[in-house]
């Protein structure tokens, strides 16, 4: 049993729950409590803060460029869905009052919107650069954690699009046409930890440890061996049959909440796209024998820790996705894979290099002081850094009748192809780029 000897790490609420559960619970239950318990969880209580001054940064925390680069892709998809519904975008302009009364048949859904910053920036980009399309769109936020939703509501008071918060299950009751964005959300779903004991895979549990003469503390212990029925699933990940290179004690994660999440998400979208952006490894890399501790990490106040038991409810806990498991679960849940890319590739295809260039040669009338330009340059480079955010994976899926034209070839910079949802003003004067899609035939 691994133990932690710091009493302060064991909050009373957790001690009571563990005692009520007989002294231990599966790691997955512990992780769900530590993140999503409405009173004590790091997200549930709203304790975690995302941003440069918060606990950890995500791509949107680095500034508005991430949303600006992503917006054309989302607009492209929304425009295609609008065309499929026969919406008259040209006739959509009108008075503000008419716009308020107009039905909003298209949904831009963000699940797990965090601080709400990305949702706000995307709504602003849509309203500014694609006003006719925006006139048919509403922003739908799916956030199960009350503490986070409260801050999102404040932030999104400034949204130019109407906003609604719904539960995923409620969306499934009245499905929408639209685009779902899941940015760093699936990595917050509780994972199962499993440990190889030399003969069997065992579920790892979090237990109270009460060793005589020592303070009570938390520990990780081996639980039941995995059911033999799990073997086909383990085999598909390369975890079965046993590999002698995995020593006893070798530990990793499984993602049992991903498939239900994808299926519920599919049930909420009758026709549309899903973009998942997250840390991910292929099964081959995720479960490679040399990765002997899995990918689970804890974050707080910009500090990273490999210990998931530290001050439960105060740290973000996160595990990478397994891209093979994600794609399989998505397919089984009703999604069709359009393509996947590293974030670096996706953002470059969406015009990041041109944006960098634009910092050196601001458009007429645009004023950029040196410090701002350097700060934005650094942020843009961080977004594509292959050792950091640039290694994130973008997975695009469609549901029901996604037009094949979506899956377009990227072209060299000088000759990018045309798209329907081009904003009225180009980012860079003299450059009239057709919209670059980041997808290619998978
Ligand atoms: C790592 S944060 C990412 C926030 C934001 N997308 C960003 O990139 O800055 C995870 C977010 O997902 C939310 N979340 C956790 N579980 C969720 C679930 N099952 N469905 C939707 N959102 C969830 C959390 O409350 C939090 O807002």
C-alpha cells in the first residue's frame, strides 16, 4: 500500500465517505468526488480557476488568438449545416429586435466551458465576422459543475449570442442541429486505474490507512482482479495477453466514462459535428510497457504533481485520452470520424503562420505596441509547441449526412481553397484567403 503521511491531505468529508463505503472506493469514484462533488470537488465547488493567474492554463487562457483561429472552422461547419437546413443567410440581416425574436435553429454547444472565455470569444467572432450566420445561432453551454457554471454566467453576460445552460441529458431529450466543442473536457472524466500484480490486472482503490501509531491517511491499494470479460477490451489496447516487460506494479488508466459521454452527446445532436481537443496518445503509446505509471497528473496553482491523492478537492486531476478508445467509442456512440490532427497541424492549417506574420506587419489602422506583439507572438508559438499545447489532438466527428466536401485537402499557403463562410473582412489586407480546413480524409 502506498501511503501519504500528511494528515492535512485527508479532508473530513472524504474520511466520512470512505468510512461509509467500508474504508475504500475504486479510484474512479475518488476522482469523481475530488473533481465533481458539488460541495467539495475542485470543479464542482468552482474552486479551481483556469488561467495564467489561476491553477493551470489551457489554450484559450493564452489570449484571443486561439478562438480567432478556431472560429472559421466552426463557422464553416455551421454554414454547411445552415445550407443543409435551407436557411436563408442572405435574408437574415434585420433589426436587432427582429434578430431577438428570430428562432435559433443552430446550436454552438460548448461542453465544459471552464471560465467561459472561449465561448465568449467564439460568440463575439461569429457575431462580428459572420453576422448572418450568427443570427441563426445560439450558444448552448453544458456544464455539470455548479461552481463553474456560476462564473460562466457572469462572463457570458457580454455574449452577443443568446446563451442557455443545459444538462447533457436534457439536450438528448430535444436534440439540436449544431456543432459541439469539447476542449479539455474528456480529460476531466473520472478514470479507472488498474495495476498489474504479476498475474492479474487489478482495479486500484483509494483507502483509508490506519497503521498503529501513525496518523490516518490515504493510500492506493489493489482491489479485485478485473473480470475475465474485460480481456477483449484489454486485448484491443495491447494489455492482454500479459507482456513480460510489464513488471508487477505497472499501473495505467482506462476510460469507462468516455463511451457514455460520447453516446449522450450524440443523442443531443441530430445533425452536426463534434470537435474534441485534448491530450491524447494512441493505444500503442499510451500502454507502451515503458510508460509504467500511466498519465494521471494533478495541477494546482501552476504546479504539476504526479500524486493524485494530494489535498483532494483542491487539485485538478487529469488523464490523457487514448485516441484509439476515443475513436472506437465515438463510432459506437453514433459519430463518424472526419479526421484527427495535432493542434500544431490544425492551427497552422487554420492560418497561425499568417497571424504571426500579421504581428510584424499590422494592418493599416491597427496599432500594436511592441510588448503586446511580443506577448501574442509567444502565445501563438506556445499553441503549436510540439512539446506542449501543439501536441494536443483535434478529433473531428460528424453525425448524419455530413457532406463529403467537408473533408478537404489543405493547400499550400498561396493557393488555399475557397469556403462558404469567409468573414467579410480578411485578417490581412491584400490576402483574400479562402477558408483553410484542418481536415483531410482520415
Ligand atoms: C479542464 S476544464 C476545461 C475548460 C475549458 N474548456 C478550457 O479549455 O479552458 C474542464 C471543464 O469541463 C467541465 N466538466 C467536467 N466534467 C464534465 C462533463 N461530464 N461534461 C461537461 N463538462 C464537464 C469542468 O467543470 C470544467 O468546466
